[in-house]
C-alpha cells in the first residue's frame, strides 16, 4: 500500500483546488441533516452507543482526555486545529483550562513526545445538536455542539504519524462535575435505517484514571494550514489522476465514508459526487 492510500484510510487529506487550507479532516458527525430544531443538523447516537465521551478533568488531575491520530505526508505549516464538543444544557459553555497537545506518536506508548501545547481556543457554536438514539429525540436541544479552534502559531510538522489529545478543566459540584465537555464520534447518515446511524471505527483513545483506553471510534477534528499533497484528485497518491482514483472515490462514496464529503458540509450527497468529478477533470 502506498503512503497516499495509507493516509486516506486513516483520515481525510484535503488540499488544492479550493481546499488548500484544510490539511486534515478526520470526519463529520451529522446523521440527520436539517432534521433538528430550527432546521439545525442532528448527530444521533447509534443504538447502544454513548451520547458523548468525557474529556473533562479536575484541577490537578490528567484524566479525562480524548486522543486521535493523523498522518503528515509532506511538510506542513499548521495554522489552527479545531475540535468539537458539547456541554449539556448550555448554549454558552463554561469551559476553562482548555488544552490541546500534539504528540509525535501514540501517547499510550513509551517514548512518544509532546511537540506542541495549545490553550485559549476560540469557542463558537455549530448548527448541530447531539441527541440520543431514536426519532423522538430529533427535536432535543440540550446538547449544542461547539467548535474549539486553537491557534497553532504556524507550527512546522515534518512527515510522519502524529496524535492530538485535548481536555477541559471542570470543577467538583453537588451534581458531579460542572463545566464538563463531551466529545462526539465521527458518524454518517444511514438512509436505509435512520435510527441506526453509521459509526466509523478508528483509533481514538480516552485517558481515564488507569491510563489510555481504546474507544474503537474516531473523533472529528480539522487541521488547517499550508503544505500537504499537491493534488486533491489524486486519491491514491501515485502522482497520477486516473481510473484508480475515480474507482476509489466511488467506493468511499458508496460506503458513506466521511472522506467522500468533498465540500465538508457533513453530508455525503450529489454535491460531493459532482465536486469530485470537477477535481478529477482538472487533474493535477
């Protein structure tokens, strides 16, 4: 397997032709476009799946954190990193002590080093509600997802596999921990069974009181900057735009893989299909 295809399997490497600022998109979370309150999108938990995964720690503690991997094929200059979370029953989260770390390897393995620490992100609401499973929950408005965008200060990264983890600091209260942040998984719509949205399996870890634990999911995040592969249509990374790239896109599109979301609107539809046709026709 070539490096271009390996990176495609682990995430979404977008570049050039109008997407040059997005170096990595780890996947979307919308399962019911426009089906929520006020016409907002909805991210519905699959049957038996938690609504969210804790990324909240108390002062003086390290857990909880969530982490996921990405791969740099060429030299990158990273301008910003965005992650996603919700605070239940809050349209304006009271998060504090927010921290994102970059690692040069899996944080659960000895020898992995932190290559960047970022704080004080810009917090902004999305138009996506996170809800529990079932069509009766589509109108629930208690979990508005927000983005936390960290300024990466033009961090230079060379080729290789990297990980990021993030957390917020909560405070103990009579109801548990206040100011909690909950991460959502990468998911996709399932037209054949809307109440069983697609769940993308991946390498996400969660740090609890005993150490890093695999969650078997992916968490959404977006890395922006400059660099990366020179040609967005070359999905196989072999330097040529040909039938292999086209058929690979068809496979991703048919399976509802978030990497087929060419226009990054959280929905895989005809717009993405024709968007890739445009990229394919332009070539490299």
